[in-house]
C-alpha cells in the first residue's frame, strides 16, 4: 500500500515537472522572440536616422568665434597695390568656416568700380609662405566709410554646404582693384582677443615676403572668423548618440 502511494506521488511529481519544463520552454521562446523583434526595431530606427543624417547637406549648429581681432582699433590703415594679408592661428576646434568679417578704409566719394577680392591660403609655400588657395571671393564693391566714420565693415557668409574647411593656421589676403585716384587699405587692429597672429604680414610683390610697418605700429589687420565643426564630425557624433539611445532602449525592453 505504501509503495503504491509512493508510486502515484512520484508519477504526479514527474508530470508536474514536465509541465513546468514545457511552460518555461514556451516562456523562454516567447521572450526571445520579443527580444529579437525589439532589437530589429531599434536597429531599423538607427539605420533610417543615420541615412537621414548623412543625406542632409547642412546641419544647423551655432557657430563659434575662432578668431577675433575687432576691438583694438589703432586708427590706422595699410594701403598697397599688391595682394597682402595676415597669417592667423585659430582657437578651438571648429574649422568649417561660416563667416568672415574684415574692415577696410576707402576714400572714394561713392561706390563705383573699385573692388576687393578676399582669398584664404594654407601656408604650404616656401618658408611657410601662402601656398594653395582654398577660398576666393567674388569681387566685392567697395563702399565709402558711412557718415564720415573711419573704415567700412564687410561680412562674407558661407553656407556649411560650401565646405570651406580651414587649417589651424592660414593666411587671409585682400587684393584691391580699379581704385583710380582713390586709396584703400585694411584697418590695423591689435591685439587679437581670440586666436593669435604674428607681428608681421605677407605681401606678394611677385614673390611672397613678410613685412612690418615702420614706427612700431602693430601688424595685425581687423578680422573675425566664425566656424562650426566639420560636417562629418557632426554626423558621426549624432549617429553615436542615436546608437546609444537605441541600445539603451533595447536594454530596457530586454529587461521586461
């Protein structure tokens, strides 16, 4: 009698254990299916958003000032018929140029045919001279100083899609043209408050040479450069953020 009861108990226990195993097996399979589905959903979102990031030609980010020499007015200007300009070193890490401001003096009575052309050069020439130009502006019509003030402020705006990427240091120059009997020149400001500049400047009189103005006058020209990070850096940073968010979302669902 005792043995028979024991046998029934063992049989019931075995059946219960089999039911538990089957239940656990079904639960594990269902959970794995949901986890796989959630992971595919997260990866699909990341793929879609990353494709969108790399297909957008411009991303809107606040520009930072990487060079600024617009506060120390020396009440002087430098005039030359040659192309000349300042070698500057940028601050920070943003290098896609979005804006360039410069200041010049023009004694013409009215705007006419007189123009100025701005160029940016890397300093890969002999002895660190201006080498390859990576930006040349269209001719800019010169404007007389407004209201008798000393100097005219000009701004060049760059869309990010133009992809004007500056090295850490470069030379910007100006070339005046069609002045006639009039005179024009860059305003002298010093010292820079963001970034830096050597106390000399480059002038091309057939070959590039460094010059200094007599009388102990500083040799820096008024200018400001604004920039944003390079587009590839922006996109990769945003993609990394998306992957992080997707992974975090997957972890939350995985734990459910």
